C-alpha cells in the first residue's frame, strides 16, 4: 500500500503553515510595539517638565488664558507624545477637551486639597527644595485676573503611528488579515485542488469509465493526497482487471459448458437411434453419465473459485507448513502408486512456520500435486522441495513430463486454460485447479509461478531434464 513520505506529511505542512502565519502576526505586533515604545520615549528626550511649567506661567502672565491656549497647541504640535491640560476650578479643560480619567482624578484631588487648605487657613505644601519636577505633578497657575487654574501633563501619550490603541485597533486587525490571508489562501488551494481532482476522478469512475487514471502531477505528490491518489489508481486498475476477468470468466464458462452439453445432446441422439435399432444403450448412458459428472465437477470448482474471490478469508493461525506438506504427500502417494508414479519428499530439518489456514493450504498443495500426477509419465517421480528464502517459504513441486511452451507459462493460472490440450484429451480437468490454488495462495499474501526444467534442475531416471516446476512462495514467521 502506498503511503505518504514521512517528511512530506500534509498534517505537518498544515501545522507549519499555520504556525508560520501566527509567528508572522506576532512578530509584526512586536515590531509595531517596539517602534511605538521607542517613539514614545525618544520623543521627549531633553524635555524638562519644569521648563514647560515656567513657559506656561509666563504665557499666562503675559497674555492670559488666550495666550496659554496658543502655547498648549504649539507645544503639543512640537512634542507628538505629550498632552498638556489646563483646567479651571470645575476641572474643565480650557480647550474644551475631554480629560482622561487618570488625569482627571489627579487634578480633582489637587483642587480638593487646595480648597481644604484654603478653608483651614493652611497653605499647600510646595515641592521640596532640590527635588526635580515630575511629569506627574500638578502645578498651580494664576491668571492676570486672579483666577486659579491647574496644569497637568500626560507624557508618552500614543503618537499617530500607535497601532495598539482603541482608536487604531482596526489597523492591527488589518495587518493580521494581510499577513495571514495569502498563507491561508495558498493552504486552502493546496488542499482543495487535489480534492477536486479526486472528486472528478471518482465521479468519472462511478459513471463507468474504468480506464480512468488520475493526473500524473497528483500521483507524484509525496503527501497524503499523493498516497490517496495512488491508492485510487491502484483501486481503479484492480477493479478494471476484475471486470475484465469477470467478462473473460463468463465467456470461458459459456464456452466450456457448451462442449459437454453438446456431447450430452449427441449422446442422447445416438441413444435414441440405438434404441430404435434395438441396440444396447449401456455405452451411450455411460458417456452421458461421464459428461454429467464433468459438468458437476466444473460447476463445483466454479462455485469454489467464486467463494474464494468474494468471501473473507478464515482466521489464520501459526502452523508448520512442512507438517501439512507431509500429510498431503502421504495421501498423494496412494494415488501415485495406483498410477505407477512416485512422490519424493524429504522434510527440512527446521520447521517452516507461518500464519495460514491449514485447510486452504492443504487444498493448494493437493491441486498442484494432482496436476503434476496427471501430467507425469509412468514410472517417474514427482519431487517436492521446501525451504526458507529471505524470510519467505518457497515450495517447489515438479514433474518430469513434457512441460509447456514458454509463452504458455504465465497463462497456466488463468481459469479454464489448459496447456497443450492435455486435459481436453483425458477429460479429467476443467482448467480450474491451478487457478483455485493461485487464488488461495494470494489470500495468504503469497504468489505462484511456473517454469520448465532447465540447467541446474535434477534429471529423471532416464537422464531427461524435462517437465514443469510450480513454485509457491508464502510469507513466513
């Protein structure tokens, strides 16, 4: 089964892309915050609040409240991060602006302290000698008319490039959208495009296009979508092969059933003629019975093959294949002796352990052995060997018959295929034994192959190196 490469997991890509987008948004926020903080603090470098207090008192003394308003506007234009507020006794800003709560509380508390001190005839305590004037102090101003005002500062107030303030919050959201939108769009497109391709392929395949194959670029991907596309293509190919096999099987079944049916009709016709002529009918009835038995055997094997291909396999269990081979060989030797043939088998010194279904494996070996017995010449031996190879178990069953043509080897496991017409001549086989065996071996995760004897293989008693060898490879434990 095709899987995604470990380093190209789609899950890993999604995680990295979203993590990258989050990091970019956080980094952008940190940059904006750093720039804003630096702008706030650097904007008032070298500015002394005491000097501003002196300027404010001088403007009040020279031009009154009107001159002080102009000075406030000019100072705030000069220092972008400084706000200057001058309020009357009712805590109302002389420019008509709304006070921020933190400053309003400080100014109100200072006015109440002044009123309390005036009511009790005690002056407010002034700044200590030598103590520098703070940005957070409240300062008294007196107009030429004798009215009292209070001066307060809000230093380091957000400048115009502040992106974290309430009024500029949409800028931060816009920056987040601008950074994350392209990445998320690419990710969505990266995911949706192969999904749409798979959807189109599934739709076309569902509409009956069994030859459909997906785009090569999608198949070349090394993530989960690539693995899914390759699995889809494998499924489509397997389904197409199954459909073709089904059509071929129906064609072969119809062809194979016609021959015994035709012989049955011919036997009945001859029986009628012989009956009319007063001749014995035993031979005709024997032929009809033989053809009926052949039909019954063929239908039974077809049903067995259909069950093997369609039904779930039995639960496998640990077993020693050498033990099963010995049991099958013991039974086959009775048949071989009656047919003047031998079965040569020597159990290996170590067990051939594997997971399998004993009944199915026994059927595999019996089918192959009977096929070898049917084609082996008299007074010859059927040889079995079994060994371990690269973790698998290999079983070879070979006869010393005539073998088959090289171009027929790959077709021996197809339904109803009979090499050289031997089975047709002796009438013993329907061409399904090796097909059933190959199907059962495939259910165990293995495979079967056939070859003619060649150089390196053993010879028979007459020095001939001919015959067919069927090899069975099964996964071992």
